[in-house]
C-alpha cells in the first residue's frame, strides 16, 4: 500500500502587483494537519527575521502590520514592502527538523515603475528608429527582471545587479520622457 509517510513542505510566493502585501501559498503535503506552522521572513536590509503564523494548505496574505514590520491603526497606514531578495523559512513542528528555505526576488515596486513607463509611451505604431530602440530597451528590462528572479538562489549579487540595472534603465527612460513633456 502506497501512502504519504512524511511531510513534503513546499510553498509559492505570488506576485500580485500590490506593494503592500505578500501572498504566501502553502502547497505542502502533510501526513496529518500540522500544529502551528510558522514562517520566518527576512526582508531585504534586515538581519533579523519576522515570525508569523501560517494557515496550512491555504493562501496567506501578509502586510506590513501582520508581519510585524510596523503597527497600524487603519488599512491606509500599511507601508510598502521592499523590493529585493527575501528569504523564507517555512517550518512545522518539530521546527528544528522539518522546514524548507527559499529565496525570492521581490520586484513589485519595480513592476509598478515599469507600468508607469508603459503608460507614458505608445507602442502601437513602432516603425521609426526611436520606436525600435524603445522596444529593445523594454525587452532588455524584462530580461533583466526575469534574470534577477532566476539568479536569486545561485548568485545573489548577480540578481541584485540585474535588478539595479533594470531600475536604472526604467528611471532614466521615465526621466527622459518627462523632460519631453515639459
């Protein structure tokens, strides 16, 4: 008889476009429902982790308040969660032995800036040299963003370098377009 004889922990972090939330999806398989699953979240720029309770086999949505990043009195007081390399350690009892660690590159704020850039340009009639250059630049930016996300586990410096270059290119293009508008 085949059956599940051990816990198989896994999770995904979903990119939602909301700079104020983190979506954690528990896709683990358990022998039995775990008691008090925990998630250690280490944000970019922090040495210590934030510890939160997780609902097993569910979608869990965290914000700056329930992560413990800041305390809020109302929904309008949530702060943006930073882009960069986040480390997650998902664990169940006995916590010392049953866990999974993943690193993910958060790019939510960067994608918001890219969205702003797309809203300032018109790609519907790309025929001139400037339009083709714009297309190549946008392709390069997307490659850098995907490269940053892909490299995060193997080479954190490369991931950060790709992120910074994509951010620099978007910012430069936005500045250039804003100068044209004046």
